C-alpha cells in the first residue's frame, strides 16, 4: 500500500478532514508492524498507534476489505492504543478505501 498517498488522501478529502482534525499523519512500517503517528499541529503532541499481525490480515484491514475491530476481536491483529484511537483508525482506513473506489465524477 502506498502510505504517502493514503496520508495525502485523508488530509485532503473533505469528509475525512473532521476525523483527522488538526493532526498531521505519518505512517511507517517495519516487518509485520505498521506505526501510525498523529502529530497535533498546534501543540506538537505526538500519538503513536501500532498495528501488528500477519501480512494477509494487515492487507485486509489496510485495503478496507475487513474492519480493524473484526480482526482484533478474532485475535488476528494486535493494536496498541486506546479504544477511541482504534475506532478512529478503523474509520479512516475504511472511508479512505471507499473514497479511492468511488468514481471521481458522478453523472
């Protein structure tokens, strides 16, 4: 997955901006772990969220084919962060995928 494009999409897409708020997102990967870092542009405070699991489960959640909550409940992914952060990330991953699959112009 192109994480730079994902970050760009969530920060520029009209209906995703309220979820991101005044935070700048950054994503890094290492092995089977994805680190989402959100930095408050006003205070400079950073929050890091770690998502770990097998390649297939990470692919499913990152492409929006399966929700993060479902895979955590099944024990397929581990998540480091608060429940609120889990819900926010789940929404961002799913809605960003929905935006990418939408036609650019509706006739």
